C-alpha cells in the first residue's frame, strides 16, 4: 500500500495517462494497419468527445446562468424540504423535457442542490432524468413498442422515487460538494456543510 | 437537444442584455465547474472508447440469447457498464429482439442501461460525493432488476 500523498497523485495522473494511452493505441493503429483495435478505440473515443462537445457547453452555460439569476427562494419553495411530495411532479416535469445523456444532468442537479433543492429531490431528479426523457421515449416506442415503454415507465416511477428516498437516508446530511466554487485549485475532497457565494 | 441549445442561447442573450457582469460571472462559474471535472471526463471518454470497441451486436447476442437467469444477469451487467446513447441503444435492442432475445433480458438491459452508470461513476462522485454516487448506482441496479422482472411478468 502507498501513502496518502501518492494516492492523490495517482488519482490526478490516472485520467491523463489513460487519455495518453488511447492516443498511443490510435497512433499505433495508424502505423500498423493490422492493429484494428487501436483504430476502433480511437474512433469511439472521438465519437464520445463529439457527443460531449455538443451537450456540455450548453449545460454548463445554462447552469452558470441559473447560478447567478435564479433566486434561491423559488427553488427552495418548489423543491426544498418544505415542499414535501409536491416537489415530485415538478422534478418529473423538469426531467422529461430535457434531453441528452445522464452525465449532462449532473451539473443541473448540482445547480439545483446549490439553490436549496433537498437531497432527496436531487436524487429523485437524477432518477427521473435517467428514465423519463421524452426524446428517449420516442425512440423506445419506435423500436420496442409502446407496451414495453409504458410498462417500463410505470414500473420505474416508484422505483427511482424509492431509490431517491433511500440515498437520502443512507447519506445523511448530504450537501453539494464545494469544489465547483473553490477558487482556482482543485479540491479532491469536497468540504461538507458550506454553501458557495451568492447564497447568503 | 437542439431546443435546449436554442433555449440556452436565448437565455444567454437575454442575460447579456440585462446584466453583462452577471452573465460573465455565470459563464465563469460554468467554465470553472467544467475545468474541475475535466479529469473525470477524460477518464469517462477512455472507458467508453475501450468498452464500445469491445462490444458489438454479435457478442451481445451470444450473451443475451437463451433462457434462465444467466442472460438476464448479463443484460443487467452489460447495461450497467455500458454507456450507449438512446439513439443507438434502442435500435440495438430492437435488433436483438428480432434475433430472439427475450423481453425479460431486453428489459434488464434497457433499464440498467438507463439507470446505472458504472462508467460515469468517477464523474458522478465528483459531483455528488463518492458515497452518494455509489449508493445511487447500487440501489438503481437493484431497482433495475426488480423493474425488469416485473416488466417480464406484465408483458408476457
């Protein structure tokens, strides 16, 4: 086992080393055409980057604008602890009108949490987003039939609500990680119990 | 996806008109968030690149075919690990069905694909903390299994 310090260093280096390895595999496939695996890895990585490039800038701008413009009170009122179960229809509505992969919802969910959306509702939102997006449903109905879609949606609905409730219970006192607003340096461990600037 | 971009563009314009400083602050907030999660994103791209080049329809068919708990569990496992956008996943599921893969296995594959993200776990941990991210994925996997079993009962 290595010490704490080298553990952190390993974590920092790993993503870049992995990225470098993919570049290397791709490069190798360009030199030796027989090495098709490298070519495939390179191509699917590029596809993934393209997908992210189409989604993430939009998401991060949206979350940034949300952060500076939306008053905390309004989110607290509709999605905070006091809102109770009345928040669930709002969460579902919010999730269904969105599009894109689940990782695009992470910044949005974090933005909501920073404005007073309760932990339970953050996790219910993620569940709703992952299962109920309308663009996704149209595809599903087209290829697997409406019976399949309907059964999946109706059965998933209670399932992700229960998951949200359980995650809230299992991680008591959850607060949004602070790393997104902490100056220039990267915190590996998010500090709990703080809220960022703009949230007096 | 396009309407979301249009919506964001409009919001950005309105925000610029209303308050330039505040808009800049918002954009900086988003950019900073992006930079902080960049390592996790790189890791995700690599994982997806490796996985997608290992998975292909014929391989999936050989894993998902037949009856019993093994293809069902394979569906859950592949769905949990893979990160496939809907516009590829559903045509693929349709293809698998027409090649004789059972509804239960398809349901297991689709529900766990949607609800569980092993590949995005590092990213999710960055956003929500390791503990919450782990629990959400573990519980979602269990939920996917239950939903898929119930679906196979309802649909047959």
